C-alpha cells in the first residue's frame, strides 16, 4: 500500500506576522515541489490568511491550523471555528497536540468531538497521541496510546477513519532534542496501525498516514522515514527555519 507522505510544520506560538511572512517566503524561495510529499504549514491563527496568500500557487504546500473549537459559530470568546479555518484555506488541523492535552486539559472525549467536527467540515485532522516519560518508564506506553485512540476515535466509520492522519509524538521527545530511536518509533507506529485495524479493518488501517513527531531534524529524518510504518513527520522546532524544514522535506 502506498500511503501519502506528509511533512507538517507546527510553528506553535513562535512567529508574529512579519516572522511568519519571512519564514514562508524563505520556504517558497527554495522549495522544489516534491510530488510525493505533501507539505503542511501550521502557523499561528493570526497569520493563516497571510500565509495562505503566499502559498496559494504552490500545489504541494498546504495550510493547517494548530487547533480548532468544535462548533461552527457561537459565543465562544477567543475561539476559532472549523468554518473560519475553511474560509482562510486550511486543509488540515492539528487535534490533541500534547501541549493542548497538558496545558488546556483537553480530554480524549473533547478531542473526539474535534475530530468529528473537523471531518464534518472536510478538514483533515492530524490526531496526536503519545506517552509521557513517566508513562514510558512504567511500561504504560501502549496502554496510554490505545486509550487515546479508542476514546479519541470512538464512533467513526471506516470511511471517516480513512480521512484522518495520526501523529505519534512521545511527549518526552517534544522540544527536548531527544528523538525516539527509529526502532522505538516503529514499534509504536506498528501498534497504532494494529489498533486502527481493530477500530476499522486492515485495509483502512493500512491506508492511513501515521506521522512521527518529536525533535525531528534533517539529521535524523532519513532513518525515521526508512521505517515501514512511518509515513511522515510533524515538526516543531526544526520547522521554524526554512533551511532545516527544507532539509526535512527533502529527506
Ligand atoms: C511538536 O510540537 O509537534 C514537535 C514535534 O516539536 P519538536 O519537533 O520541536 O520536538
């Protein structure tokens, strides 16, 4: 099965409008359309419309949001709806990043609603799962990830699941410079695919792209991408410099 390869850059809360503009211009200047890789840029909300204008002629450079509130509109001060994300040209939305789970206490049940509403609006959710260091050290990695998958993806048909992208991001590897070894990552990716198969069927599970995230850089991406069940990367720090992000895209 040939799966879509996706490299997504999560700029988190690191770029103001000028910095986002410079970063995307830098990317565009040296980005050669690699047809087999879908590149997704996730700037802060405030820069989405500007970045969209700058990338709209690049067919493989797509826009994603870092988060979303799961209602179309309403009295939710400070929140951003899927309809709004669509209106600025977003194709993807990150759901359940570990920083949202930790700092904003987003539960699997709430994330399940976000995934559902994203799909309702034809946004592709990048649903993030991953264990903390304490969980890994107490041998709970697989149990934690299973719960995140079973609860976060509850109630979806195989047709819906096919439209979701999963990101495995061990929390201990995010922004720490510690990468999971390709073998550690592959073991969890294979487990995720098996769980997805239980939630739907083998064919559906086989078609889903599962991204790895956690201190991915040009120096380690090739080895990670060489693993059978790793179909791309969700990149934080190294997506903030055009050179290093391009080094990852051109792995
Ligand atoms: C992330 O925030 O999703 C991430 C993987 O960050 P970093 O690449 O900086 O570890």
